[in-house]
């Protein structure tokens, strides 16, 4: 009996010592309170929605917060057998390009539409980083409503960033290329002369969101990485980060990093609009697809367009 009492005292002492080492204000690992804070009952709405780019899946996912529920995977640039996207005759045209049907892409960035610089919840845009395209998803249906291809571009990373009233969705080519209206089969060592970096300004209709390429700005042959629109006092400006300002075309890991710093390109798109209205843009023969999905008929159509208005950045 004495030994059992001694063991009991040791157990109580050990339990006391363990509790004494417990940090103050620490919660239980399985806290009912923490679970309650993230619980959203069936039929109830989350407070926030998180729109996530799908990367190599080519799709966009929507998560509710705080619940963490996966609400929907929206098919955009890639076929989706679950929803028949890209398989059914009604949706195949959405994946059409000037090169034919492209059933896959890399969706990198998402951008919500804005009014006065604040998110308005009408649409969300996504970029295709492989075959240069921009998609518009209608947030009344959570379905892809439109996909537009970008001519004069190779890769589409600095996209789809928007102005503060969604006047434009802007996309910069990731890699400079010879313009589409010239013979693109040129020697790579003529890079500085023949390769150009193009910025696409895609207009967005204020009522229905329909997109079209309003104009493009032809820039020197550098690569554009990311961009952002000015707001408030800087409204009317757009800023692009760049790399390979060396305009290298071989051993890029070495030759495209010779300079300590590259450039931020500041574009006054209001001034560009003035030049366009003054007739300083030039029509260029190109080929790109404009694909739209009709919610009334539940069918998509693809239109191949053959012209774009190009403004030379050397204008002053």
C-alpha cells in the first residue's frame, strides 16, 4: 500500500510539472472554438472568396473563407472532362486559337474587375502564359464567358492587370518576337533589330464586359515580367517591370544578366489614347481568335480577327 501511495504521489507530481511547463494562453490542439470560427453551415455563404490560379492545370479554383471549402473549379484554358469543357461541341470553340484548338495552358494570374480602384465583383480575368490569351470569367455564373488571343506576343506573364475603372486589361509579351505582319523566320542574331516587345491594351465593355484589343504599343525588344496600373493621382499610368534589357539571344542565364538592374517602363496610356485619336496608330495585319460563350444558347463561337491597331513607342 505504501508503494502504491508513493507511485500515486509521483504521478501527481509529474502531471503538475507538465502543466507548469504549458505556455500561458495556449489552446487545445483540437479546440472546438477554433473549429467553430471556420464553420459555415450548409446553405450559408462564406464571408470571402479566394480565387486561385491553377497554374499548369489551366483552370481557376474558388475557395470560401473562413470555411476553406472548395466551391468550384472553373475550367478556363484546358479541357475538363468533369464539366465537358472543351469536349462538347458547344464549348470546343472556347479553346480555339489562330493555331487551331489548344487544349491546355498555364494560368498564372487572376485580377478582379474594379470601379474607382475598388473590387466590384463583376468579372475576374486570367492569363494564359503559354499561348498568349486573356480570359474573362463572369461572376454571376462562375463560368468562363470569353477568351481572347493576343497577336505580336510570345508568352503572356505580365497580365491580366487592369486600370482602376476596368477601362483596359493590359498584357505585356513575356518574350520579344518579330511582329506578326513580317517574316518571323529571321536570324536570331538580328534580335536587336527585328524583335519587338508588345503591350496589348484590351478594352472591356462597361455593360457586358466584352473584350477587344483597342490598341497595342510596340516597344524595344525586352521581356516584360509584371505590371500594375496607377490609381488615384497616378491614374492614367501603367508600370511594367522588365528583364533582358541587354537584348541577349544566346546563353541567357549569363548574357541576359550582365546589367546590375533592368528597367521599370512607365506608360501614359491616356497619352496613348490621344495619339490613337490623332491617327498616329497603324493598322497591322495579324491573326487572332476572339471566343465568346453565350449563356442564353449555352453555345460558344470563335471569330478569327485579322487586324490590330499598333502605336510605336518612339512617338513623342
